[in-house]
C-alpha cells in the first residue's frame, strides 16, 4: 500500500513539473513569435537565448545553402518588422505551440501562426532555471 502511495505521489509531482515546464516552454515560444509579430524586442529577447541560432534552407537553381541568423540580427529585424504580406489580415493574431518532447533541460516544439507564411521548429533549453529558445529551423509554407 505504501509503495502504491509513493508511486502515485511521484507521478503527481512529475506531472506537475511537466505541466510547469510545458507552460514555461509555451511562454518562451510565444515570446519569440508574438514578440516578433508585435515588434516587441523586449519580449523577443525574454524568450530567446543570447546564443540563438536561426536557420533556413535556401533553395536556388545554382544550389542550396543554409542561411543563418543570430540573436542580435533577429532582435534588430524584430524592431523593423513591417508585417507585410500577412495571411488573414482581418483576424486577430493566433499562434499554436506544439510541444513534441520535454527532457530534463531540453525541449522540442513547433510554432505556427495564422498570419505568417512560415513554420518554426524550436529547440529550447533550461538556462539558469528559465526555458529559452536556443535553435530555430524554419521554412516558408504554402499557406
């Protein structure tokens, strides 16, 4: 009986920790994408590691390449974001965060919005007790 109680206690504590991590991971992802949409550099930087690396595979008739952007450049373009060519211009902004996996200090998630013609795959890490987006691999979609 005691083993059953202890087992359920650990499962409850683990589920609560997982729930807290999920909420914090979602918050970091939303700080990233909603901050970008709203040109809020402070919010973007709150969700990102200062060592962020963001990449896209660029297709070209002469060959493919990987284009890389770091934290400082992304913060710069966030403040200059013109939000041109948005999907659903009459609808309020909505973002969905799908969390694929949460480890002890790493996580993987996907972010899609109803406004942007791209999808982001995020790798997050728990740094000094806070979840931060460390890597982003993204691509344009045909929405």
